[in-house]
C-alpha cells in the first residue's frame, strides 16, 4: 500500500484511528493505538528502521519514493505541478531546475528533500488539471498542456524565461492543445496583457497550430488599447504594432534557432 502521511493535514479531516491506520498499514506492527503520542512514536520508529523518511515537518513517505513529481504532489495538500515544473513533466523544457513549482490549496514553506527544493507557487486559476495514479500507487496532478502554456504566458518568469516558453511552443504536440481550454483559461484570467501575449506568441507558431482566425480576432477584441510588454521592459527594444506589444528585438532570430 502506497500513501503519504501528513499529520497536520490528515488529522483535521480524519479520526486518529483512521490516520494511524495509514501508518500502521506500512509499518505493519502492533495493534491500532488510541493515543496520538503512540502514533507519532510508530512514525519515528518507521523512520529509525529506514522504512519511512521525513520529507518535511509532519510529512512522512516511504524511503523508496524518489520521484520528485510524486513527492511534490503528495508532500503538500492537493499538490499540482505548475509553470516550468509542468513544462518539465510534459517534457517541454531545455533546462532542468533543482526547484519544483507546486500549487497547493494551502501555502507552505519551501522545503528540500533529496537534493530538490519544493516551492509554493500559487496558480491564479485551476481549470484543466490532469490527475493519474503512478505505477507506484501515488497520485500525480499537473496542469494540462493547454493550461500550462497560458499560465506560463501569464508569468513568463515562472516559465523559465521567454526562451523556455518559446521552446515549449515549438515542440509541444499539437494534438494535445485544446482550443476551448485555452480560450477558457484566457477568459478566467481576464487580463488584457495576457490576451496580447497569447495572440502574439501563438501567431508566431501558427504554422504548427493552425489556429482559426476567430481565435486571433478574439484576442484582439479582448486585449484593449493599452501598449504592453511581453517581458521586463528593459529587454524590450522593439515593437509589434499588430499586437501593440513591446518585444525583444531578437525574438524572431530566436525562433530560427529553435
């Protein structure tokens, strides 16, 4: 039986006996205790016997679990891989960070485990989440490719930078992109600058996506009249009049290098 144990979380929605049942099933010794102190003792004994590992305060997992995506999704409450970590999960990154970005229904302090740092990065929307059970028995939750692209356009820094995002757009499987999801995410964000970025970036790669003209018309009607910057203004030395967007002057040459 595979599970994670997070006492501060589980105790608020399960009885003490139910909570201990999870630990007891893995440690497989002694009868079910009544006292919480006994349960904590069993967990510590599991760690001492190298059966359980302390991932972060109050969170134990079996020592044989070393997949960072599994750890990120299960060591925090309702964990979801997001931004660059979602790109990495979808195999659409050029750089492998030693930080994993995780959305959670509860904020948490960054923690380190097995050489990885797990960082809380809240998603503004949760619209299209993919969830499946890994072969180890643990759940993995990640934003769909369509939502991931929109999330990364909204916060390009958390995408790993404009180069990482453009690489993802150039390599993502077109059959995994769903236009209704993209439009819904853009509507939920309700951000005029994001409509500009999305319209511009998808237009650069439309030879791959073959998006309908109606999509770009929707982006233009929703973006308003304000001039915007695709990234930090310091790096934007050129201007695209169609999208009223300030961009890096070398962005077209970057596409040729991808």
